C-alpha cells in the first residue's frame, strides 16, 4: 500500500516523512532490518528539511528497530534522543511513548526496578493526556516487572486493569497478551482454577487470531497448570505443541522456558535421561535469562532427587541458589529487592524439603535462615549481598545460649511445613506440620475471630485451640513453663499473635499465661539478649498528639493522657516531647533521633500494601507533608533500645515471601533500632493508653522489654473489664532487632 510515491504537490509536506516512517516500522516487524534502516534514514532526511517536529518520532522508530534486532544499547540511545526531543518540543504523547520504551529496554536488561521507574512516569503522562492504548500497554509492562520481582499481588492487579482496558478498547492483541500473563500470575499464586480459566480463554482467543507465539505461550502455561493438578497426559499434549510452536516462531527464550515444562513432563513419566538432557541444554544455552537458568537448575536438582542421585542433586540446588543471588544483587532499589525472593520461593522450599528428607535438619534450617529477611540483614550489615553460601553465622548452639530462650522457627511449604525448636541448651528438634494452605486458612479464620465481638476463650474457640495443637503442641515438651520463647514466623504466621492461641491444659487459657514471647525476622537477628535499662537515666523522645491534618485522621482523645503516662517514667532533663503543632515529620527528622535510647509515637498510623515503605505515622501538617514515611525513617540511623509505635498497623500489612511483614516496624529495625513494639491491627485509643502505662511502669522496675510488655498485657487480660479481650491487648508485639 505504501509503494506508490506521493504526488509532487505533497513533496514538501510531512506526508512523505510519515510514509517512510511507516515503511521503516513495517520492515522492522518483518525482520527486514536493512530495509527498515534505509526507510528511517530517508524519513530523517526528509523531516530535517520539511517536518522537524517528526524527528523525535523517527528516533523512537529507530529505537524500536534496534530493539527488534536485539540491540538494546543502541535502542536506548535512540529512545533517550526521542525523549529529549519530546520534552524540548512539549510533545506529550511522544514523551509518554519514549518513557515507556525506556522502561521496556530496562526490563529486557532485567533491571526491573529501573523499568518500573520509567513506566510509572510514562503511565502518569499517558493517563493525563487520555492516551488509552498507551496506558494499557504501560500497565501490562509494569505488571511484568513486578511479576519478575516476585510481587505477584501487585502484578495481578495491574494485569487485571490492563486486560479490562484492552477489552474495552477492542484491542484483541493486548487483551490476549494480558490474559496469558494473568494465567501465569494466578499459577504462581497457586490459584490453579483461575490459571486454567484464563489460560483456556487466552488459548481460544489466540487460535482465533492465529498468533503462534501467543498460542505457544498459552499452551506452556496450561501445561504447567495441568502438571500442578496431576494431569500428566494433558500436560504432555500442551507441552509438545508449545515447544514446537516456539521453535517455529524463532523465539529462543520462550522456547527454553517451554523446554523446562517439557522436561518436567518427561520426569513425571519417569523418562529421567531425557529430562536431564533437556534441562542441561537449557542451562548451557547462552540465551537463557537468569530466571530461566535457575528454574532449569532447580528442576534438574529435582530430577536427580527422583533418580536418587542425592549428592548431584545437592550440588544443583546450590548452583540454582547461586544464580538467584547473583540476579538479586543487581536490584538496587531496596523496596523492590524485598520481593525478589518470591520468584525463588519454590527453589528454597524444594531444597529445604530435600534436606529434611535426607535427615539433615540443621542444614535445612540454615537454608531457611539464608532465605529469610535478606534485605533487612544486608541493610544492617549482618549479611553480605551476593552471599549464597550456607551462612556460617547461623550457629544454632551459640544463638540459643545467647538468647536464653527456646527458639521456634517456622517454614510453611506447599507440600509440608516445618517447625525447628531450639532449646536454650542448643538442642535442635524438627517437627513436621501441615501444608501452608491448611495453616493459612486456620490463621485467617482465627484472626477474624479475635477481631470479632465474641469472647474466643469463653466460647472455647476451636480455631484457637487447633492452631495451638498444630503449631505449638508438637514442641511443648521442650518449652518450659514461664520460659522465654522467640518466634521466627513465616507466611501468614507473621499476622498471628501466638500469645492469643488457646492452650487446652489444665483448663483452656491463652498461651501468654505460660510464656514470654518476642519475635525475630531471622535467626541472624538474635545476636544478643534484650537488655534491661534504667528509664530514669535514659533519653526519651515522644512524638504524638498531632493536630489533625485531614478529617480522615481525627484527634486521638487519649493521646495527651498516654504522653503524660509515659513521660512520668523519665527524667525531665532527658525528655524531649514533640506534640501538637510541633509533632511534624520534619521535627522528628531534625531532632537527631540517633541520640535517644527510647522513642515513642502516639498518633494514627497507615500501612501501604502496594508500597510498604510508604507506610507512615500521621503527624501535624508541615507544608504539604504530614506523614513520617518508612522510607524516610530508614535514612536516619538509630541507636534506640526501643521504638514504640502506638498506632494502628505499625507492623505493616504487606507480607513478602521470605521477608515477612514490611511496614513501619521493619523500617525502624532497618534504621538500627534494637527492638520495636508495634501493632498488628487497629488499636483502641483508651486501652492502648492504659497498656502503655503498665508497660513503662514494669520497665521502670528493671524488667526487660518482652517481660514488661507481657506483664502489661496480663494486667489487661485479668482486669475483669472489656479490655480482657485479645482485641485490646494482643495487637502489640515486640520485634527484636540487631
């Protein structure tokens, strides 16, 4: 259609330029790159003479041509040129396209955090100018980056937005792409019914369009779902067709991924030699990305396990972890790095299962410790980045003796879960627990009961009893009455207050009556016991009772009372109180918080599920700002013995695979606080003031933080008032830091 030359009357207009631009793009998608270069060079020459405003778009097309020929370095140069032209000429659509293209390049280079930064800018601009088609693509591209970083929930939400937007625009091609990816995300979330449903819808659409690469991708996704559901014959058919179509489409990276699926089918059919050869081929292929390589290495290890080549399997597991750690260390953004290990959760889980099956309980614990809270530990200097060896710092005996407590380390797995119990003397015992989905269901149900109106103890709550039986009873013989217990949770257990579990004997009672509990993100955090401090000589900073910045956060009626009740336990000369109009984010940051041994917040708190570092203490407005964000807290080094966040959801609500709940408490630990007291859920203003008075009173008697907090809770539990319900005393927990 573009072959005829424009009439002479249009020679000095933008029409010949646009003709050559479109020809160049078409040649690029036909992989006729030299013809594409020629057309775009001609377009550039014409634009320089007759249509200078199109020079930026030509640079964008040249970048896409380079991208299609896998020259990402030159593509980035052209995209940056296009961005510069767009900004100099105020061409908003071109600017959005250039930003999105730079995001695509960063994703191709596996710099997913950088990709999100580019795409966030592109999305805001595209939405502001009503560029719906661009908005749809950018949403999907951001979703892909979050998926690669292991943040599946965010990825799922973004893909759903992209798929809905594409369907509303009648953009069948993009709708198909996002349906395929929705199926993949659902699979990683173990929602196999949704994965199968979205996958079959995508396959039907792809076959109607005759899109071989999309047909192949959908078949691969459906093969993995069928494998997970145990439908080997169905998986076999999907996998073979997928590999064939990817090969015909000359798509080497996706062909490698589908080859891994095919190898898994071979292994399921006990065709071990064929499976091993397929996986070795993937690992050796230079086109394999880091994620493809470590998945192939992990699958190869599993094949060797099934073939009873245990020594070889162990080596392959370690190589897979080396690959994961190398890739993870390249992610610079700390917030994005915390989600990265979700991509490799199955790898670590398989390795732990393997070691447990070989009766190597302590090694399994070390692997579990290595996977836990890596971002926090690296930030505190307790673990080196790129360190994928079984950490020599995980010394079970030494850790147990240091803490003087029984340490309970949990690991939730899809097939089986584990509990390691370490006694104060250093003895290690391993207990097998039910699969993760069963534990999750029980935890979520009991948390709902704790937040509800009924008395869970008086009603002999079955969920509370069953959770005690499942999680604690296996180790009760190594937990002495009135002893200290340190819990290292996993998964949904981060949201559970273990003190509120119901122990059955001799009569049903809350477990807080038997033990003093504290929590740790990792065994490596337990390098010293909690210290006893004299409050009378300690420096205290109190920030709270702010002036409401918005109607969403009204004044807390009991805030001033709580401040007064805490203040009385410290010497006036050692006190600094930022309240009312002085309780601003800037005032905290300028107070030199590193000089205080104790820091106490009395304010509203908000927890961001999408961006946990945006979790904040809500303070008095200062200019446009009235929130002390977790990201700002982390930038100011602390030496505090204790930070108390007397606010709702101080712990956080976002649970990252292997990193735990990330929110305000995580941020203060990351800043260097030796311990944090924070709440799991919304707190009551009046009961919290009473609890804090008891808490500081007990510390003033020389008790350490875990003991003082427990005694304060027991005072409410045995008060005979409405405050005896766990809703009032159970949200606050003590998290031990470095």
